[in-house]
C-alpha cells in the first residue's frame, strides 16, 4: 500500500494501491474543480472591474484581495494535483478596514441594472466583489465537507475564513459610503431576541446521571 506524509494508507478495493496524487474521491474531484473554476471566475471578474474603479481606497482593496486570491489559488492547485502539503501553506487575509458599522437607513435612489459599462460606479463594483467572495465561501465550504484528501480538506477549510474576511472588508467599505445600509430592530424587539436563549449546564446534567447509576 501507498503511505502519505501523515502515515495513512490508501488503497482502492478494486485496483489496489493508490499513488499519492490520486488520493481523491470522485465527489471531491468534482467539487474542488468547481472551487478552482469559480476562483478563476472571481479573479477574472476583479481584473475586469478594476478599470471601472474610481475610488483609490476601493482600488487598494481590490488589488490586495486579488493578489491574495492568486496565491491561495496556486496553493489549492498544488495540493490538489499532488495530494501533499503545498510549498506555500494557506495564509490569513488581513483587512485594513476598522470594525465600525454605521446602523440605520438613509433615503437613497432605487437600485436598477446598468445599461452600459460606463454606468458602473464604485457602488456597483464593490457589490459585485462582495457577491463574488460570498459565493466562493459557500463553494469552498461545500467542497471541504466532501473532500477525502486530508491536505486538500485542510487547505479548503483554512481558506474559508479568508473569504469571510474579504466579504467583511468590502461590506465595511460599502457601509462607510452608504452603499450598504444596515437596519436594526427596535430596541424592545432586539432585547427580546438577545435574551431568547440561555446556556446549558451540561456538567450538572452529567452529574445527575452519574448519581442515578450509583
């Protein structure tokens, strides 16, 4: 049998030993292929949108995220092709925005699709970026749950927080410019929702069960 770097053995019950680069299940191969194809689509979209960015701050976000995506894509491709640890492990994306959301709604014009690329604004561009990274997080989560190769599974799982961080960064930028407004419940409703749950005392329950068995 073949043995990988974690000391695990891999064998197909019909064909025998499995080379390290073939240590993938069928569902995994299809899902990871979707992740990689989707990642290419997101990076292509960022590249196309760049020419329409007007705000330098948004340009900085786009460039930093695109550069990070490219490295993360290379890491995923490498471990997918080899079945082994990549030369460059998954990194952690660090955003430059603060965490201050502005709550409440202000009057704004109804949104509608643009009719020409010349109509694309920073609000449009940032919204498309946000949708792209959100969809990537969903695809990676579904793929990680179906992945049998331990290295690929870990690379995918570790990259999901990066998608979340990128989406949060874009939403903070949008919120600051009133592109993404965040309503709140009334105070009374909010308190009712926040106080609608209580912690469980698992240790007390286990102690009661132990006393009953003695």
